[in-house]
């Protein structure tokens, strides 16, 4: 159900890409006064929270990767790890440049053999995919909120870029989940008085 909601937020395919690239482009064409104003406390908190959250997501994605042998799921987990690590690195550099202390961050999980994980401790492919979808949905919503609340345009452009990357991966994950029957879809709603076939 999480990625079903994400799909509603992001639209589909090329439409989504064009819309999100346009939003990112708008922020990039706007310039802040020189010197840039100091970040306000909300912008600082948003950066700090997002970095802590994204780093935790990387660890969960690594754990998921160590529990599955499903080829398509492994591919999307590797893509998610790469994207979240890239966003984390970019945000760390930005925060250090702004003089913002970094949160304590978890250690990466080494690769391990999925077949060695005991069944009672192992997540299923459905559980891994839904965990990933939940995290992608939360990051998309966080990026949207951060983007609308920031004052500085360079920070807005960063959140727009992160939003675009997370939403694009979310749409890809939704298609994979639909294909494999992993997408949790609520029952159809039949309004009173509607003729049924």
C-alpha cells in the first residue's frame, strides 16, 4: 500500500520525470544573495534529521540485500543503497561546509550469504520490498516538506534533487512489487447506488 500511495504522489514514468526535473530546474535558476544568509533552525534540523534517517535506511537496505536471492529485488536494493549513500555523502559535505554537527551514524553492514540466515530471523521478499517502499515514501514526503519550508534556494534545489531521485526509485520499486504480487492494495470501494457488473 505504501508504494501505491507513492505512485499517486509521483505519477508515472516520463510525466513524473519531467515534472520533478522541472521543479529541480526552477530552484537551480534562482540565486540567493551573496553572501548566502545563514540557515535557519528549521533548515538545520531538516538536514540533520534527513541525514540520520537516510543512513539508517542504507543499513536496512544492506540487511535486506543479505536476506534475499531474488534477482530483481537485489537490483533495486543495490540501486537504493547507491542512491542513499550518494545523498548522504552530498548532505554530509554540505553540513560540514555550513558548520552543522553531524548525527552519529550507523556502521555499514558487510555482505553475507542469504542462505546462511536462519529462517526464523530472515525477512521474506515481500517484507523486504514493503520495508523499502515505506522508507521511500517517508523520504519523498520529507524532501517535499523540507523543500517547501526552506528559505535558501540552494537548499531547496538539493531537496528537489533528493525528492526526484527517491520518487523515481519508488516508482521503479512499485512496478517491481506489482509484477511480483507484493503490492498491498486496499479493496475496491463501491459507492452506494453504483451499478456493478
